[in-house]
C-alpha cells in the first residue's frame, strides 16, 4: 500500500515503514522532540527523505519541524486512520 501524490509541484509518498526505516523514524521523533514511535507505522517521504510518520495504533504523528511538512503529516494521519478502519 503506497500512496504517491503530487501537490504544489512536490512529489511525496506514504508507505508502510519497515525494519530498515527504524533509524529514520527515530530521527524524525527526535527532531520533533517526541519519543520514538512504537509498532507499525506509516512514513511519508519527499524524494527519499522522511518528512513525517504516524504510529498506526495510536495515531501519534512525528514530523520534521524544519520542513513545510504539516500537509504531508495530515495526509499521513488520514491514511493511518483509513488503514486502522480497514483492519
């Protein structure tokens, strides 16, 4: 389940986070001054750079505060809610 979108001439992707994304998720949480996400998550990337992630169980969002990531974080959260409802 990948979602690929283009908004404001910016391409981004929402996808399930895998084991290889653990460091990126930890770094996003650290940048956002939050604890690391636990369990399954979705990650949103612009190019190959992570901008936001959502913990599927709780809906907790972490995002890079140094990037204009609010709309991407909101879309990732909306997708997480959809995934939880389908499960």
